[in-house]
């Protein structure tokens, strides 16, 4: 696991206390891609959190982006998201 992956994990755990959190570094799939040349990574996160209950998908994504804050500017070039609420 990369240091970046741990930073993402820590930020999301602190902000959202997810019941499920999976982070996949997909940077290797984008080698040579113009956006990857600056050294920032491509990631996919799967986040399941009580904080998402009753929220539309767009709001869930905004909470994730807010939790990642500066990492979105300094370390993450692309982020794909699966954001779900726990089943009742």
C-alpha cells in the first residue's frame, strides 16, 4: 500500500467513519497519460458510511471530496467513487 493510499484512508476514516472502505491505486493503468505526468495518482474508492443515509449521490461525492481536501490538489489526479449507505 502506498503512502498516498494511507493518507486517503486516514482522511476518509476520520471524516466519515465508514463501515466499509476500499481504496485501489489504479495509477499503473494510466502510465503515460497526460494527467499522470505530474506524479499525482488515479484511485478508486468504495465507501459505505452512515453519513450517506438519505443523501443523493452528488452530495455523497462532495463529502468524499471535502474529506480528501488538499490531497485532491496535491496527490490525486483522478478519483472514481462508489459511495453507498449501509442497508437498513
